């Protein structure tokens, strides 16, 4: 793990979406200064959060204050996991797997992003939704929950362009297969969001102790699934190694591209 020089400002949970953005700023800046691959997911996540903030301001969501509450609870799980990991504490196992991969040279940028999404969307999002409103109000949250998909879908094209700056061959693939790739990514994100909503529905009516056990069980399953992302079989591993050898720039430069 890196030295415990992580910004102390993120030890205190965010209470507003502006707090979240400021804390993500601190993680991204720290990552650039320390050449840490943790900055890949942090840079992407900050971009998503800024779009959610804009959506709230523009009245895109049915209930702006509720959406901000969800966003803050959701983001705090990631920010706290970062702080725990960098101060020799132990976050959830799915985050441990994701952060451990940032210490290795071979994973490509896309794998780092997918590892982060596995921990944050597949685990944290359902927990955050269940904590945002009481059980009887959860059905009313679903409309705004699903609107987040539209926010993410709007960023997919930008992410593909950014990854193409890092790995030039992806630019050619985007040119000829862009619409197919967009469809696949959006479908995958939609499936992940559906699974997160189902998890929220499972957690919502449970007691605090029952929730804790359900979260532990889900986390163990997702930690195992992370192995599929980090070690995608013989052929997949060969492909990722070829991509990794072709990725351009330093860690800091790649973070700046993703910003």
C-alpha cells in the first residue's frame, strides 16, 4: 500500500454534493502527485458527480434534495473506502481487490475502471439507495434511480474517446464499432443498475444486523467476481497485456485524460 499521506480532509464524511466534489478533487490531486492508479476511477467518478449535480440544478430528477442525499451517501462509501485503504484500515473486500490492483503494473485502465464499478455499483449503490429513504418510500425512489442511467449513458462516448487517447488502436475500433460498443457498455451498465436496485429492495426491510450480514455475503461474492475482471482467462489476459504495452503516457497523464 502507499504511505499514509492521504489527504486528511476526506476523513470527515461529505454532507453535500459540493463536499463530495471537493473530496474527489483531493483524491484525484493526491493520485496525480503520487502517480497512483487510484486516480483513474476517482477522475471518472468526479465527472459523473458533476453531471449529477447539474441534473439536480436543472430539475432533471423528480426530487432534487433526495437525489443529493442519495449521491452523498453513495459517494461517502467510496471516499471512506479510499481513506481506509490508504491508512491501513480494511474497507469492503470488493474495494480491497480494486485498490490492490492499482498497485500492479499490468491491469489496463479499463480494468481499473471496471474493478471500481464492480465495488461501487454492484455493492455500494444498493446500500446507498436502501439508506436514503425508509422502506415504504423506496418504490418512489426508483424513477430517479433509473435516471442515473441516462446520466451515465451520456458519458460513455466521452470515456471511449478518452481511452482511445490512452490506447490508440481503440480509436480505430471506436470508428468502426463505436455504436456496437456503446450499446454493449450501456446494456452492461443497465444490468448493473438493475442488480443494484434489486439489492436495495432486499436490504430495505431488513434489521440493521440482517443488513450487515447481507452486505458481507454480497461483498464476498463480488470480491470473487473481481477475479474475472483482473484475470479474464488466457485469451483475455493476452489481449489485455497487448493493450497494456500499447497504453501511452504516465499514470498522471492518463488521470488527466480521464478528467
